[in-house]
C-alpha cells in the first residue's frame, strides 16, 4: 500500500470512528437541568471533544494496523 493511500484510508477510518464515538457520555442541557438563556436545550453541557479525539485516534490506529496487516499479509498475497 502506498503512503498516500495509507493516509487516505487512515483518515477515512478516523472520521468514521469519530462519528461513532461522539455520542458517548453526552448529556444535554435539558437532561442536566442547566439551561443557559439563548441556547438550544438539546445542546451538550460538556462535550469533552479532546478526550473523544484522543480515543478516536487510538481506536483508529488499532483498526488501521489490522487493515494494513490484512492488506500486506492477507489472502492473495504471494
């Protein structure tokens, strides 16, 4: 697998995993009872985006490593 292809595959995996991880542990203002004037009641109170980005990077790294091993050494490889 070439380097540009590996980068594209990793970024695709990263975004898919991010969208899967984003809803984890989110509490809306309505659920927590902390409404702020002028905001939507469904807006999250503490989204913890940095933590989710780190978890996404770790999970994506593991998934990409598994994919790379499959492509390089999997069936059909001489």
